[in-house]
């Protein structure tokens, strides 16, 4: 992994409470999985930042290596990898995601 990609990934994860590495942008997701995670976060009114991995191949491959997680999107909350689309969807449906976001003072309801 290129050093500057790793530094950028580390900076985004550490300086944002909720950060999503995704394909596309929140307004124009470029894959269904990324779109699903954006919809869940938007529904929960959880403020988040994002990185479009399609803009930089080094980041796209670097995030997989960084997290040892093979797929995109990847959601980080307070520096911790929550998972990809399927895990986030399951956590949302069970109420676990809401609980974590409340405990970490990211959402209030």
C-alpha cells in the first residue's frame, strides 16, 4: 500500500466520527451496496463523511489492505470498522447500529 494512501485513510478514520469508504458519493452512489449504507445512515440522521474509492486506485486497494476486509463499502465509527453493507444492514435491522451510534453520541434518537 502506498504511504500517502495509508496516511489519508488513517486521517479520515481518525478525524471523523462516522466515515464511509464507498463507490461514488452519498448523492450519487455508484453501487447498490454503497447506496444501501448511505440510505441507512441518512435514515438514522447520522452525520457522516465519505471517501469515493473510485477516484483513487491506491485508496481503493489500500482500504482493503488497511482493514483486512475485502469489500467496499466499509463503515467506520469512531475509528472502528463496523463492516460492509450486509453487516450494517443486519445491525440496523436488529437495532444494534442505532444503539452503537447513540452510545457514541452520534445520534440522539
